[in-house]
């Protein structure tokens, strides 16, 4: 796979198609895809976040020690928010994730990034991938106290799924129309969404986050760092080891938080809450740094491979 936007797009389409074919002819336990998704999030996802400190050095004028302190402070602070105010932490994570997905994809499409475009597009993407999986999503919200009860038997009906898909697609197309996205780019994105719609949630998110989003982000990081990108890989490996230490600490904190909240770790939805808390806590500083990179370095003006 070439580390270019077009190369990543082609690879994403190919892998999506191969998974669809695999689903048709081979029966693989859904737990395999759950485990694979977690592995990808802990490797590819965290690995592309290991450039954070390097990028932060370009946007901040303070010392490395202070940068590390601020980075870890954000993780600890957000972890405490999850511990004491899980409802607020969840809503915040939903919106900043939508912002981040929207910001990254719109940069790929060379669309002007602003709060409205980012949130509208990002919520459209999240809504599209979640369509048909609202029951588990509602259980997650119930487990953190956002819902008192869940009417899961009526949430994943064909009519609800169609409505959700239509609303999500309308949000995405609205951004395209407002910003005059070319017909070709729109077709490419909509074709990708169509393929994702043919996959269950764990596979769709694996393709979107693990391949499309993570590697598209690496293209921008490579463009931002320029010639030092390769030479900085050693620092990334070092940062990766630090990330896994932080991960272990986060697991410890989250398990204690789960016990405090009285969540029973017996269902997929409950496990989803734990994974969500860990990922959101670790990735908050990354989302902030990526936003600063997009804004400060004006990626549109950088000559990156497209």
C-alpha cells in the first residue's frame, strides 16, 4: 500500500470487498473480528498517535518535559471526568470523535474545515456505521447512566435503519453540496460508505478506522514533518512503548471505575463501555494535536502525495 491518499483509498476498497466476499463463503465467529478490531486499535491506531509529541514540538515552544507533562495531564484529567462524570465524558467523546473524523476526511477531500462541516460530516459517518447496531449503542448509554431503560427490540428494525442511514447520508451530502465537492470525490466516498454498509459494525469500523482513517492521518503527518518523517521513526517506536505503559495504567484506572459504577462485565455492551473509556482517555490529546496540525500548518498548502 502506497502512503498516498489514492493508494489508501484503493487499499480500503480492496480490503472491504475481500471481507464482503469472505463473509459470503466462509463462516468466521464474530468474536474473531472483535479481537482483530481491538488489536488494530491498539497497534495501528495507537501507532499513528505516537507522532503526537513530535508534532507538538512544531506547534508549541515549550520544553519536551513540559510537553510530556501536558500530554499526560490531559489523559489523567479526562480519565477523572470518566470516573466522576461518565455521562459528560461520553457526550464529549462522541462530539470530538465526530469532529476528528470530519476534519481528517474533509482534509482528504480538500474541503474547508470549520466546526459546522467537521461535526455534521463526522456525525454522519458515525451514524452511518452505527446503523443496525443501535441496540448495543443504547446499552452502552444505559450502562453509563444516559438512559434509564432500553427498548432494544424496536431499535434495529429495517425502517429505523433506513431512517438512520438517510439522515446520516443527508448530513454528509449537505457538507458536500455546501462546499462544492467534486462529483468524482463524492462518488468515491459514497461508494466506500456503500461497502461499509454491507459489513457488520465491527468489520465496518475496522476498515474505516484501522485502514482508511489511520493511514490517511499518516499521510498528513508525513506531509507535515517533511524530510524528517523517516528519521523520527525511532522516536515513534520509543513513544509506542510509553503508550503501552499508559495503556496498562488506563486499564487499571478503568477497571476501578467500572467497579465503582457497578457495571457488570458480562455482556458485549459492558465490554464496549470499558474499551470506549480506555480509548477515549488515551486519544484525547491526539485529537487536540491533530487539530492544531491541520490549523497551524495549513495542510492544504503542503505538497503531499495525493
